[in-house]
């Protein structure tokens, strides 16, 4: 409220007060009953100086030793002597010779004498409009500063009382806030709550004056609500560095690089965040977030490390190796930093991973992890091999299908011994023609008189001169005797690839009509090499052609024999086949088979056909998935799908992992596998179904152990590329 001008306080009509006091004459000088009092009066206001005396015949007033001229004496005077003896001022003045300011007293007199009252000072109160000194309209200070708001009041009589107002309320002294004798407001150790509008108020009888308002802002230096954190990112990724600062006034955020310039075409600021698109290794460095205001400046820094995602430089391919040999499965992965290479074998479950230098059975991973060696492979080693490369820059996976084919199947007896019935004294010949791809096959003959009796080996150096073993593998026995030679003769063939035996019974009798001569020269001719028509997980369809020298006699059929890698003998699949084709069923998925065919008649079986090409039955897969679905799933999951964001230790044996999907997964991800690889290659894997999960609390970790974590997406049996890895060491228990 602006101060009221004193001129407006001049009364338009003033009626002097009337005191009903009769001056009663008494003997002796008058007695002052009421003395005048000191008074402070606003200019132009009416006032009265009281004076009452008994026995006074006359009352006069004096100011500073001079008798006061009243209205009775001068019609122009503004001073009136009241009947009671008091002096009434129509309006007090303070200027010129007519000023009412001074020291007053009254003198009451009669015929006996005069009596003087006490002195009374009349002061005309004044208060100028302008402050001699005042604070600026706006002031700024920092938290913790000490400051003074000056106030020198307007010139006034009497000196005005000074008070300070804070947002309209009077300021009271405290340990931090005080008003000096001169009227200055002193604030020490300023706090943000001191920010307000301050006014200095001067007040006396003449009125009230207020200084111009001072808007005080106590500024808080910038401080960081969120500091940027160090980030490790793969080349080509989008990186965000967050930075939020507060203060009073609100600071402005700017970003700069400690060494070098921000890439103008790939760097921009979004809501105080620095966003870098498609980062490259050249973007690695220290980035500064600077918060600046009038209260000061603050800086926070973060280091960006751009790493190259692991890359397969030697991609595994389909491998076909021979059983018994050493297989080398290559998987060369490069990257900076050097990625950790892990292998998974078909024989291992999802938690079975091999690290560099690790051995599992006959499988060994090289020290650099780039080669998997398998010694003395068998068909059981056939299957899908995975190699994974993970680092902080990302993850990559390789997949190779290895097919182990047999080196050589076991030998077969092409033409072997047949049951004979001969007369005593005859010459007997048992053939044993061997078919074998092994470097060397050994033929031995064994004789046992009866099934229940032990067998003995027949040697060339035997004492019996009737026995001979020519180089063609046959056994020739001359001058046979019923008592000594009748029994079971077995041709046994041994090779590196296996063994085979064929036995025949020799009967010696005097009944010539039962004598049977060997028919080996009249056996059926072997058919052609069997051809693969089609196959699936458990069955193979074969076809072949009859031999052009096949006899026209009826009663001839075919017999199919087969061998699976790992067996040491051939087995009969179907003994009686009337046509030139056959379906061999009840096979084991994922194994390699070889087939042969013989023509059979009442005279015996032919020499075997050439062996078929090896065929590996299909490995089982989900019956609901087509080949096209599997192909599409592998293509979708071959690119990066997940990025591992953070690993937080929650206890000595547990870590909280969080990740993000890089793109909408739709139906391409059925779940994720969370891997925890310990420093001694101990592996834990957690399977989380659904593509909505974004965190996992890994329990049962070893305290004070270094771990590497990564996440692998999967869809049914198809596993995708692993995420980037994060490493830490769990605290001691």
C-alpha cells in the first residue's frame, strides 16, 4: 500500500475542544493542576497542549522563551487559547518562522503572582518519501553465501522505526537472519528457502514508507540427479548417455567430448540425453555432461568403449569324416576384445559347454578355442555342433553338421562252406572266399566234433598230412574218416573292421545214396549294387537289378543284409524277397547304414552284391515343424536378438541379470537360455519360456568366483546367436 501523503491529512474543519473550567480567584499565586506533555504530531494535524491551574486569573503560553501569539491576538493565527488554559493548534506547521516546533510552557498568574508549568516539547513529525539507501530490485546469491540488504530510511522526525518484511510477513531475528542498528538486513549462510520478496518499512508518527521490493533468489549450484555411466557397446549400435541436473536456476545441459569433436551427423541431444547413432570404434572416449547456470557449473563424465562384435572368419561347414579318424571342426572367431569361445556337442545337454583347453571324453578344444578335435570318431559323433563366441561387444554362433561315415564295413563271406555228406575215403573241400575292404583279413578254420564240445583250431603245420589250407582260404581234407573227421567246420574271418564266421556240417557215412557233392559252381549270380530310392528317420528303400547271368530256373529269391557303423558284423534285414526292391525298416535315427543283396536259391546264396553307398537316417525333430519353418527360424535367430544390459550382485551367491530385445520378437522367440559360466568352466543354464521376460535372478553361484553371463534365444529346437556377455566376480561370503 503506497504511503499516504501528509497533505491529505489537513482537516477541512476543526472545532477546538472546550474545557469547562472556571478560574476561581483564590488568595495566593495560581497552582498548576495539569502540566503540558511532550507531543509528536504530524504536520497539519490539530493538537492540544494542556495546562490547568487553580486561582489563575490569566494563562499565557511561551515557546522557546517567546510568548505565543494566539487567535485572540491575531486573527491569522492558527493557535487558540482555550478557556481552560490549554493551547489548541488548528494544524501544526513545521516550516518557516511560523513553525510550531519548540519547547512550550504555560504561565498562570493572578494578583498574587505567576506560576510556570513544566516544559513540554512539541515535535512536528515528518517523513520524507525517498529512502536514502535501499537494496536493488533483484539480488542473487549462492547457497552458503552471506549477504546484506541495505536500508537507510527517508529523512524523518523523529527517527522512524525500521522493520523488514519477507513476502509480507515481518522478519524476526534468528541465528542466521538479523537487522543491524542501521537497518540493514543481514543473512548469513543463505539457504534456498531464503528466496523471497523483501521490503524495508520505515514508520513514525508522520506515516509509513516502504522501500522498493527486492526479489532475492538464493541460487543452488548445479547438481546431478542422474550421472552418465560408462557404456560398452558394439559397433553399429545406438548409444544413449543419460544426464539430468538440477539447481536454482535450472541449469542448461551441454555435451562435449573430452578429446575430439562430437560426430555432427550421428550425435544429437534428446531431453538432456546424448544419442549417438551407429557408433564406431573411433567414437570410443570420454564424454562430458556439463550443467551450467548463473549459480555455477558442474561436470560429469562417462567413458564410451565401442567394441567390435565377434565375427566368424572361418565359418564351419558340413563335415563328412571317416569313422576311426580324427575330426577337426573349425570355428575361428575374431573380435576386440577377444571373445570367449564355447562349444557344445550333440551328446551334451544345454548346460554342457566346453571352454578352450577343456576335454570331454575323446573331444578336446584347442587352447584358443578355434578348433574342436575328436579322436577316433564313430557314428555316434554324428550330429550338430555349436560354437559360440561372446564378448562385451556381442555374440555370434556357428553351426556345423558332422556326418561320420564308416571307414570299412566288416568283412563278408562271399562263398563259404556248405553242409556235406560224403563216403569214407572221399576228398572234401570247404571254400571260404572273403570280401573285405580292410587292408588285411585273416582266415582261420575251426573244428568241433559236436555242438557241445570245444572247438580246436586247424593249422597248416598240423601233424595230420591229410589236412591242407591253401592260400585261397579253402580247407581240403583227404581220405575222410567217420570217427575222426565228422563234425562242424567253421571259417572265421578277422579284420580291423570286424569279424565274420560261416559254419558247415560234415557227415561221413557208408550210404553212398546220400552222398551230396558241392554245388558252389552252380550258385546264383550276384545282383547289381543296391541303389538308394528314399529314406527317412527309421527306414530306407532300396532297389537293384538282377544279374544278366541269372538262371531262368524258378525258386530264386533275394536276401538283404545291412550293417550299421559301430557293429562288428552284418545282419540279415529280410531273408526272402521276391522282387528287386525292399524297404528296410526299424532303423535308428541319425545313424549310418550300408546294404548288400544276395541272390538265393535251393543251392545256396550268391556272392554278395557290391555294397551300397552309406546312408544316414534323419535325426528326429519336432513333428509339427516343417523344413521351411526350421529354415526360417534359423534365419531369424542368426542375427542379434538380445542385448544384455546389466548384471547386479544381490548376494554373494546370486546376480540379477537384465536384458532387452533389440526388435519386436513376435513369434520368432519361444524363450531364452540364461548361461552362467564359472571360471572353472562350471556352467549353469536357466530356461525362461516366453519372449516377455527381461530379467532373471541367478542363484546358487559360488562366492568369490569370476563368472561370464550371456543369453541365448531359442525357438523350439533352434537356438539363436548369443547376446553380448557381462563378467563379474562374486563377493566373498
